[in-house]
C-alpha cells in the first residue's frame, strides 16, 4: 500500500498566520504539523508516500522531509495548483499509486490512542473495498457524518449536513483499494465545485464495500484547522509527552522501531537536533531503549 498526504489548500481559517506559510508546516508543540499524519502512514507500515501541496510550498516540504531515505522510505511530491476537493488527490496521484492500494490522510489531522497502530496495520492490509473511521463529536455539522443502525451498520453518509443524523463524523484518514482512482474520476463536482470525499465513500457504500471502524473512548482526534484546534493540539501533545516521557509522532523513532533504519542511522538523525529536547529524545531511544 502507498500513502498520500494532502497538504494543500489556503488555510484561510488560520489567516493571517497562513498568509506566508503552508498550514501543515505550522508547529504542533515541538514538531511541524505534517509530522503527525506522516507518522500515521509510517505506523500503517507504508514506506512510499506522496506529499501534495501548493506549488509555492513544495520545496519547503522537500527540504523538511527529503526523499525519505533518512527514514528508510521513499517520498515523492506533487503540486496541486488549486484545491478541487479531497478526492482529486487520487487523480493527481494516479501515476504514483500505480497498481497499489492507497491510504489518504489529511495534513492537518492529529490522532492518538492505545492500540491505534494495530488498527492502522489492519486497515492497510485491505485487499478489496474501503476502510474509514468514525469518531463521536458534539459538533458533527462541520464534518462528513456517518449514520448507523442499532447494530452499527452504516446506513447513510452526508457531507457537512445542516441537520446531522448522528454525532459520528469521518476523520481525514481513508484506506482504499486500487479502484479508488477510477471512482474519483467518475464522481461529479459538488455545488461548491469540489470532488467530495463523501461522494467517493458513497461509491464504496453503494457497492457494499465500505467498512467504518469506530474510534471510541480513549482515542483522540484533533482537527487543527482553527486557532482553537491548533492551541488544543499543542497543549495535548505537550501534556502527553511531559507526563509519559514518550513522544507523539516522532518519525525517527518510528522508522527505527519499524526496522527501517539502523541504530547508527538513528543516532545520526538525533545528532542533527542534539541541541533540542527533540534530538536528545532521539538519542535516548538509540542509547537506552530496545525497539518494541
């Protein structure tokens, strides 16, 4: 399976901050925002990643992540000249995806929870159909909403409904089989002129091939597209890391624990940041802890 991080858009809800920088490069506590979705792909055991962003920011992402080799991965880049909906990612990424299945994650999503890695590895092993996630929120009208029957079987999907039929929304993390490319090409733009991811999910739902995994209590999903969300996410990451001594979404650590890089390579990465707490944490992983 391959992975796509969609890091485009104008970030207008965060103006004036994002007038001069890509939203996904803004820090969430001690790391660039894009590290969090990037780490989700790594925890899914995905080594081939495509970053899609605006033309003026592509080189900034390339400077940050490189070609992926330092993580034992392969990273490509693609320009999205104008946001035309989330589903366009599969059209832009058609050559990158090739004959493989694919995971799409939005560049402004932060996930955290016990057992999340196991859920991700299960989802990334999909052979046919689609796996998405459901998460309970108090304000569902801001998101894509999924409705269930009494047995938690999906019965409807709606994009930002005025009167939501449930409080379960669909976070920006999606796993699809290879037919997603042709499905994305077949859907029509919505009233706002975008290729909606909800319409894409409906294609799988109508075929009886859509699975929704619930992220229950104990899981955190943080949307960082607003000032409040950005602040809450930073405080959340800071609190967890300070209390546990373990870092959230550290790509260097994940690469090492996945067996993609050696201890020597991890130490080299740590030395690059050795004047920071982040770098010292990486070095502590190499020197004091066994990979688990």
